[in-house]
């Protein structure tokens, strides 16, 4: 009958928190006369500290073994099928005598893939680029840049890698909603600044 109300409220809260964090970050980056790399390191240290606090909380509320850092779990689904007892914490997981998979534990368990390391590298570079754009311009310009990257993924990346068709005109027009609304907001903001 639909998504539960707490889940919808958490999604809305997450979006509101993200928007507020963008505005606060812009204010911090533009308010200080400190080199950008120093500001970025400060923000990243704060992010690491909050992640270290939230990691145990995630482990206590999680139900999947791959989300609990201290739980013994199979290395990956390629070496241990999903229907194996090793993935079932209620049945004992990796401690079960019926589990014959290679198990591991820890925060970086299963991080032996070069794809994951590449994703971390790309995410780090994207974080520095976003911070630099936010410091030089604004969160609005950053949102415009983000929306065009989404368009590139939808119109270029998805057809190339997933062989999807772009024949659905309605879906294609919906893909333009974010960049057009962001550009409209940017234009309205600049017009308001001229008035006031």
C-alpha cells in the first residue's frame, strides 16, 4: 500500500539536511580568507569524525551482515552464493557449521576490487571539484554542473553501457526538469539581486 510514513519522512529530512549543508558549506568556504585546500581538509576531517561516530550506529540498526563492520561475513557474492547460510545472521552466519565460504570482517572487508578504489578516487576528486566550484561561484552553479553530469549519464552513458533506448519522449523530457529548474532558480536569483 505504499512506503511507510517514517521512511518518507526520513527521505524528506535527508533532502532538507543536504540542502542546508550545501548552504552552510558555501557560507564557510566564502566567509574565511583561508586557502581552499586548508578549508577542504578541515571539512573532510569533520566528515571522517562524524562517519566514525555513525559507523557503530549503522552496525547496530543494520540487518544485513555486509552492513555490520564487526560481523563475520562472506567476502562477496561471487565467491559465496546469496542463498548460502553464511549470509543469514539469524542462522549463525559465518559461525554456522554449514557455512563453507571464505569469510572476513572489518570496515574494509571486500575492498580488494580495483573498481572500488577507482570509485573512491573519483569521489574524492569530485568532492574537491565541488568544493572549488562552491567557493568560487555558489551552490546554484554547483547544482547546475551536477544536473548536467546527470544528463550526460542519462543521454550518453546509459545508452553506451546499458544499451538503453532513448525513444521514450516523456522520460527524456523529465530528465531535463532538474537542469531547467536549477537554471530558472539561478536566473531568478540574479534578477532579485538586481532589484534589491
